C-alpha cells in the first residue's frame, strides 16, 4: 500500500506534544494499511466531512455487541481501510492487568488487526481499531480461549461496567467499587453481550464523591460512594496542617511556593455550603449541611476522613449530547447500602426497577435520562417508589403551578359539574 | 392473554417480513404481543437471532433486528456492485 501525501496531517506533528500522526506512521512500518488511515483522514480534513461509514451486521457468533462495523466510503481509493472494524474488549475492574497480558493482547492484535489501539475508550473498554470481517472469529477464539478476555458491550446493550480503583489503593473508598463492578459484570452477561434496551445503558462505579470515573457525567446508573454520619476529624492533625507541619493536598502543590497554609482561605471559605468554622483551635463542621463535596478531605487527608457509616448515592440518567443536550445524572437514591453479603441486592433491585420501566416507557434511541426529562422527575420518583426530598430539587421554583394527583386530595377530584356551575357561571 | 413463545416468534417473523423498513427496533416488536413483558420480547428476539431467523444490525450505538434475507451486509453489497 503506497504512502499518501498528507500535508494537513503533517502539520499535527510539529508541536512539542505527542502526535497521533507520528504514531500511525510508525505503525505503518509493519502494517501498511495504516497509510490508508492517514490518506483517508487527510481527505476528510480537505472535504470537511468524515469518510467512515458506520454500522452493519458484523459480529461474532452468539454476541450482539462488542464489534462495531466500520467501513470506508471511498474504499477504491483506500482499500486498506475498506473494512476497518472496531473491537471492544472488557477491561478488568479498576484497569489492573499485567504487562504480560497487555503484550499478549497487542500481539494478538498485530496478528489479526491493524495493531492500532485506543487505551482506553470512553466506555472504559480496551479498544482495538481496524480489522476485517474474516479475522473476527479467529481473533475472538484466541481472545477468549487463550487470553481469557471477553468482548465488551456496544449497541443497545448494557455497556462494559467501569469502576475506580477503590479499596485496592484509595483510603477514601466508601464501598468496594471493584467488587460491585465485577459482580454486576458477571450477573448481567446476557445484557452485556446481547441487545436488551431501547438504547445503550451504562453503569459506572466511583467509591467516593471525587468520582474518578466521572460516573455522574457518563453513566445512566452512577453509583457514588458516600457516608451518612459525620466527617471524622482528628483535631491534632488539623493543627499540624495549620502549623505547616503537614503539607496540604498530600504535597501535591509543592512545586511552587504558595505561601503559608491558610485554613480559612483554602478550606473553610471554599466549603460550598459554608458549614465549617473554627472555634479557637478546633475545627467544627455542621454535618447536616455538608454536601459531601470532598474538598476539605482532599486538602487535609490526614485530619479529615469520610464518616464511618458508608454506602453510596445512586444518580440516574447522564448522557452526552445526541438527541438533546448533555446532562449530568440526577440524584435519585440518596443512600444505598452496598453489601456483598446480600449479593448487592439493594443495587440489583434498583437497576431492574429502572430497566423494567424504561424498556416499557422509553422511546427508541432514548437514554433513560431523556425519558426522565420527558415524563418529569416526580413521575420517575413515583415509579421508583422514592419519597421526594429537598435534595431532589435542582433549582428554585420558576413555575407557579402545583399539581395534585387524585389520591393526594381528600375526597378526590370527583365532583358534579352542574352543581359547580350553579355557583360559578361560565 | 400473552402469546406462547412459538406464537410470539411467528408474529415477530411476520412483522419483520412485512414491515416497510427491513431493520426494526426491539420496541417495534412489542406490539406483536402487547401483554408480553418487554424483557421476554427481547429474549425471544435474541433467540431468533441464535436460530438464524433474525440478524442483528448495529450502528455501534443502537442495535436493530432484521430478516437475514432483507438486509445486505456492506460487503455483499460491495461485491454485488462490483459484479454489475
Ligand atoms: C407602567 C406600565 C405597566 C405597569 C406598571 C404594569 C404592571 C403590571 C403588573 C403589576 C401586573 C401583574 C403581574 C402579576 O400578576 O404578577 C401586570 C400584568 C399584566 N400586564 Fe402590565 N403593566 C404595565 C404596562 C402594561 C402594558 C403596556 C401592557 C400591554 C400592552 C400590559 C399587559 C399586561 C398583561 C397582559 C398582564 C397580565 C400578565 C399575566 O397575567 O401573566 N402591561 N402588569
Ligand atoms: C389566534 C390567536 C391567539 C391564540 C391561539 C392565543 C392563545 C393564547 C393562549 C393559549 C394563552 C394562554 C392562556 C392561559 O394559559 O390561560 C394566551 C394568553 C395570552 N394571550 Fe393569546 N392568543 C392569541 C392571540 C393573542 C393576541 C392577538 C394577543 C394580544 C394582542 C394575545 C395576548 C395574550 C395575553 C396577554 C395572554 C396572557 C393572558 C393571561 O396570562 O392572563 N393573544 N393566548
Ligand atoms: S473515586 Fe474516590 S475512592 Fe475512587 S479512586 Fe477516586 S478518590 Fe478514590
Ligand atoms: S465535604 Fe465539602 S461540603 Fe462537606 S464540609 Fe467539607 S468542604 Fe464542606
């Protein structure tokens, strides 16, 4: 396959930063079809339109997800990318793997694909870019039989669940995000591998409100660790921060002199709910006002820790802009126990309640967050059997109308219209 | 009364045969049996794929179902065009 002239792409090699153009050129030394990627992308830059067609019936037997069909719409010009399918591989919980496993996956991809990868895709999967239809079954056989790796989700499936590294390394973890992610991945194999829903559905698990996997922005069902009691304070350690004996933020800002640590300026005044103050040398927190933003804990990790009564908040319905604008997930279940002993039954029960409702009420290609927006949060909360609380309200009221349902009004709405008209002329 | 599995399968194949568009969303099959649970319809659709009577068509973000005889793969379409 010949090299193409790529003056526009070559511009992207000029900065001091890494360049995907350089990477693809390097890969083309062993995989000449990579020249055609560059050729086609150059043409797209010129034409200002993509030349990838997507969609199709490609896949491996028994699976309705994990392979995304990609074709060039100018295959005669760029035969190397005429078929250039994407393969999604389920990543291990918290993305722990050995270098040997990564090498084996890269070797397999060098054998059956273009060698190009995306580690990791936004879903969390390891993404292998570019292979042909005849290579799919042998690749899948070796992936599953020799490497003990599975494909991830795509299409209207449950997508590959993703989690933060949680209790394996992080002292802030309020539940075992890896255990829950692993359990649900096994529990919902059918939903991951075969389409089940009106559209895609994503789980993501962060074990504390720092939300390292951005669950609240990227998942239909975001499980975010939290605590129900008080932030644990070690007053002696608070003093050590104030006296400059312990560097703030675990020393993360030590590259430059920011001056003496100022607990008022850097912690108390930045608390979004203004619920912290000093009484002499003692730090006080009005915990019922705390929104669990993690700021004070991140700044003074030795002095402050999440409370001891831990669980998770479940937010529902984040999405990227496709039909409607982007939106964050909405806080739905304020506190849920995450309990491996009961096989996470509280979480499973909520997932299935949402699915049963959305499969029925959701429109084609409508994410659950859009369904909620369409019917309104009060309706969704009713279906979920959740009592509304002030934290469910996103903004102060701008709508003067209050609607009551029949059963909320004593005597209901039944009335005799003729009786009514006698007293109220039309 | 919900249809039996075999009746539902027959109704779904009929729908996939007669629908104006070859690719159908899972929800399009719900009306084959309004009494069936969506999850059962989904399981039956996936069984029909296993049996080779329906086929998945996926854009990457959405998955649809179609009769194999009614959808052409991109590759067979290309081959057909080239032989013209
Ligand atoms: C100095 C001039 C005006 C003053 C001080 C004034 C003041 C007000 C006030 C206090 C209300 C009641 C708002 C409420 O219930 O919340 C009102 C309503 C209204 N005004 Fe005016 N107004 C003025 C001029 C006008 C003009 C020029 C028009 C039309 C050409 C107009 C049309 C209306 C209408 C239609 C409503 C009813 C709105 C509703 O019910 O939502 N007003 N106005
Ligand atoms: C075919 C023509 C029109 C239609 C279909 C129409 C329809 C409506 C409707 C449905 C409402 C809301 C009523 C409610 O919520 O109770 C409304 C309110 C209103 N319309 Fe019209 N309208 C028309 C023409 C006009 C014109 C020509 C004017 C003024 C010159 C006008 C001024 C208003 C005002 C001021 C209100 C607010 C009334 C209030 O809040 O009390 N409308 N209209
Ligand atoms: S989300 Fe919280 S618990 Fe998970 S890795 Fe990040 S900081 Fe740690
Ligand atoms: S976690 Fe956030 S809201 Fe709570 S006390 Fe600390 S800074 Fe304030």
